[in-house]
């Protein structure tokens, strides 16, 4: 997400830092490069024009031109304007004064509405809500069955309707009635879509909106379609009145133009982004954090929140106690830490959240073998408890047995023991500063990542 744009903007700022002082001429050159970078990232031309004018206006101020480090001032201006373009601050879902809160999920066919409905139900369940799902798509074959399968995966009840409830309105009203009767405080309504916007679709959605009086009308758009997603969102807003946007497939959109344009064009906030196909791959959208990532400043807050959500705190504290001792860091601990890292997702994504690391040229084309973490776990699991506790006893015969038991090679076993040895050295030198979600002095510290293959 935003990889190309991030690289080009960081190059612009690097060139600015190389100037002796900031002048109108080199500032204009920088603005031209920023404009081109935004347009190549598929940002709407009106949004680009507005953005450049705002940056130019602020960059020409006296306090910037006379600053000790004017290039840093320009970076700050661009950061502020990017944040504003993306929405300024996180826009959370609104809830009705009296339950159930109704959320109408709309969009074109194939945008990911059904999957997003289930993902959203999972997110809201973790936040303490008691959602219920319903599909009112009576046109697409197996649409309602698809949502039923996803509802089971996220452990959220679904209203499947009765034989006499055949229209979208009848299904929606029946679902709301059941939500009230069963004490559900939230009803997520997955609506039908079309290949393109038509009057029949809008009429149906308008009737649903009038009957249900939803607190939120969320438009689901496919980020991979770029400005088509923005145009569709704008059209839906004009004809239906949406209150927010969910952008799907953001993990596959290296340009990010839709995310950068949608707030300015529609006037409605981007609330969630889909970062993968799995049911846990939906994230709240934080404009300030995304702007920082685009400018290579990392996003440690999001990474820590992600770590806290997937890693057991008691396990992390036990791990830290062992790491503080240095010599007590066993192969079993090494394996457990690899399991923790694997929970955080792809390593490329983790590194991009670290300040200054995501933009390193050396890491631009780096490919991390995710299967390596699985091999590490398999190899250590094939060892005896005695071998895990004392790696020095693992001789040639033991290595061959371990390789055979884990379905790997002796070379793989040798590489693991080498990585483990390097990790032990790091433990001693860092004096207890490592460990996922290590806690010291009552404050969470971001972890080092010893022994990650290729890092």
C-alpha cells in the first residue's frame, strides 16, 4: 500500500535536504515532483491540485524560509496536508441511542460487501458489541449461503429468514425484529449489488434505508479499481447518502490513489480497510498513521496494537524474564518467539511499520520466505526436550534424525542452529530489551526481532 508514492516522496525530501537553503525555485521543483508522484499514484486530479496549492501556500511562509532546517518544515507541512487529505482523524462507527444499531452495507457487485460484513462483525464483536448478520441479496446465487458460512467462521448469528420472507425488505424487517428479541445491539445488513449503478438498485437501497433508518450506510469499494472506486462512491453518496467507506484489497494496491482521493471527493470518511482475504484482515483506518507511513516515518503504534491483539501478555512477560537472563534463552523459547512473530503477519508488512526501515533501499526488493518460520517450528518440535534445553549436544547423528523427523535437510537444521546462536548473542548484548511486547517500567517497548531469517 502506497509503496511507489512513499518511495518518490522520500526521494523529493532527500533532494531538498541536499540544498543549502530553501528557495522559491527549489521549492517549486519539489512541488512539481510531488504533483507527478501523486498523479502517478492515481490520486484524483482535483485532489492533487488542492493539495499542492495548500502545501505551496504554507511552504512560502516566512517561518519556513527562515527555519534552521527548512526541509524538515516542508516535510511537516506535507505530513499535515496528507493527514487532512486522508480525513484528519479516525472516524469510528456511530451507534444508535436505542439498540439495535443498523448498518447498511452497500456497493457494486464483486467489491467485497459480503466478506466485509463478516469481517466487520468480527471486529465489532471483539470490541464488545453483539452483532447479527443478514443478507438481503435475493438475486446472486448462493449469496445468502456465502454469508452464512462466513458468519459461522466469525461466530456471529445470522438471520436466514422464513419461507414467506422473499423480498429484501421482508428479510431486513424480520432480521431487525429478531435482533430485538434476542438482545442483539447491532444489525449488519449485506445488500445486493450490480455490475454498475442503475435506478433499480438505487430504488431498492433507498427503500431499505427508509424502512430501517440505519445509523451508518457504508459503501464498500475495491481499491484495485482506483478512481473507478472513487467515482462509484461519489455516485452512491449523491443518490443514497453514504456515511463512510470500506476499501477492500488495500494489500494489493501499491498506488493507493483511491484511499487518498475518496475523502476529498465524497466528503465521507474512510473507516476501514481490507488487508487480505482472511476474516481477521479488516483494520480501522487511521489517517495520521497512514500519512506517517507514506513519508517513511513508520507506524509503531499500529504495530504495537497488532502485537497486543494477537500475543498473550502473560506469555510475553514470561519470555522477557528468560531473555533478561540471557543464557536461559533455549531453542524452545526461540521457537515460541518465531510463533509470536508469525502471528503478526507478513514480515515485509512488519518492517514497513518501523521508522526508517520501511524505506531502506536494501529492503525494497527483499523477499522474506514465510515458510522459513514454519520450518523452524517443525525442526525444534522434532528435537527431544533435552536437545531443546542444551543445543551443544546436537551432534551429526542427532541432526540427521531431527532433519528426517521434521521433513527438512541437515543443512536446514544447521542454519537454524546458526540463527539460534546469533539470537543468543543478541540477547546478551541487548540486556533484556528484546521480546515481543516486552514490558519494562510499566511501559510497553517495541521488540527487537532476533533470529528472523533474512533480517
